[in-house]
C-alpha cells in the first residue's frame, strides 16, 4: 500500500505529490491527460505562488510581474507588489516544470481517472490503487468531491472564463485588468512575444464579442496572431468540507470563488502543502482549519469585488474609486501577495 494517492496532476496535485515525496511519503498521481497539460487560465502567478514553486524546487520560465493595474476607459489604478515579483507563465510551461520535478523525485504518474472512491478504517482505494490517504486535486468539477457527496449547490450568478493568446510583444509588466459593465479582461505577459488575454463574465457569448467591450485592448491586439480559445466554468464551486475520512480536497477541488484576483495557482500550491503537512504529522482533520486560514483573505476580497461587479452601474465605479484611493488599492493588491 502506498502512502498518498493523488487524483489529478494539475498544479495542486503535482505540488501535493512533490511535497509528499519531500516529506518521505510515497505518492502516485493519477491524471487522464498527457503532459504538458494546458488549461483556460489567466496565467498570472502571485508572489506567494512564486515562493511556493521555489519551495517545491521548481524552476519555470516566464515574465516577471511587477503588480496589478486596473483600467476602465480613461480611469486607471495601479500598484506594485511589495518585495518579490509575480510570474506570468504559460500553463504548459508551468505544468512541464512541475511534472519534471515530480518525475525527478521518483513520483509515479499514471494515466487514468479517479471515479469511485472506497474507504476502510485504514485505507482508501481509487483507480485500482490502494493508499493510506487520497488527496483529491481533480479541479473545478472534482469527481471525487461530487462522488463523496461534498458538493454544495453553486450560486445563481454564474461566471465563466475564456482565454486566448496573442503573438505580440508585451507592453506592460503589470497584470492589466480591463473592466466593463459585464465583465473583465485580464492581460498577462507570459513570454517575450506572447500575452494571454482571459475574459471573465456572467454573460455567455463568444470570445470576440466579449473583447469588443474593450476597444483600447482590441486596438492593441489588432493584427496579432491569435491562438484557439479555451474556456472554463461555472467558476464558483463549493464544498461542504475538505476532509472526508481518508480523503483531503486541495486546489480548485476544495472549492473555488472566482478568478478575479488571480490566486488559484498560489492557493493550489499552498493548500497542497498544508494537506501534506497535516498528513505527515498524523493530524489529517486539522487540514480543514488550515484550509480555512489559508483561503480566508482570498474568499473575503474576491467575494467583495464580485458583489461590487454584479451590477453594471457599480462595476463601472470600481476603477474610478481605486484610482481616487491609491492607498486602498495598494493595500488590496498587497493583500494578494
Ligand atoms: C479563466 C480563468 C482564469 C484564471 N486566471 C488565473 C490566474 O491568472 N492566476 C491564477 O493563479 N489562477 C487563475 N485561475 C485559476 C487556476 O487556473 C486554478 O485555480 C488552478 O488551475 C487550480 O489548480 P488545480 O490543480 O486545483 O486544478 P487544475 O489545474 O484544473 O488541475 C486538475 C487536474 O485534474 C485532472 N482531472 C480531472 N478529473 C480527474 C479525475 N476524475 N481523475 C484524475 N484526474 C482528474 C485534470 O485533467 C487536471 O489536470 C484562472 C481560472 C480560470 C478559469
């Protein structure tokens, strides 16, 4: 019997496997997709996520991010991170780096999907593998969360995300968030000749139609080669709890608010680390409290911004208010670190 079976080889799952191995536990990852795995994502890693990658011994190539800039027509607000920078990075590069580090440490990554989960007093079995513990890192629509009856109904206000890359030299080292009454566009430089543009909205329509709401941005991107569009959602996913017997939920599988503050990767790494720390200490139930502590500030900040952006009229007040109150905006950006 192995120590830790990990369902899902995204950032949270690979981080869980790497931390397990570093803690002397044998880990196996079950992942249905072949490396390098791509995903709809804004691809901005907050400074705490960069520190999380460093703690895993992961080196990944991308573009340094200095801070966050909000833009709405002529209104602007920007704030730099205090101290270490963030990282704009293609998901394929992030996955490659995590995957190689895991394999280098001897983690076994097997193709497959985790479906039914069976537990006894001392073990858990899924995908034909028996382990002492299962860490579920199978993403936003976690089959493990659903199968264990841990799913809580989502909200009426559903948001979705779409992203595309443009072959153009980045014009900024900030993550630029362009606001409209019906959603936001997130511009992240990810390579010397590539920027990612993710749109988040409640309105379901095509990517180009969303982008039409941001004329300054479309003007910059005109003529640039564009990649295919990838989507994800609904974004809000809630779990009743994060620990169910010998199963611990991490990353998006543990519950997700929204991509508005770009913290999913950093939180995925942090919650994976916390889950393994609790397992290695023989105190699995303590993970629930650790998760709540790690995600509290994010849930509060993202929830507040989401509430303000719900109505077009209040959404249009966000950037002017932020530009009139630089200390408040700076404090909010630094709270994301
Ligand atoms: C539009 C958009 C923009 C975003 N922008 C940002 C951003 O700028 N910065 C940021 O930090 N975060 C951002 N996020 C959030 C971020 O993408 C996620 O929080 C992050 O990918 C979570 O990692 P994870 O490993 O938990 O899940 P995932 O990355 O989704 O990985 C889950 C893995 O599990 C696998 N899997 C699925 N089902 C099963 C199964 N049954 N058995 C086994 N494996 C399974 C999948 O193939 C996948 O590889 C954004 C999200 C969206 C949708």
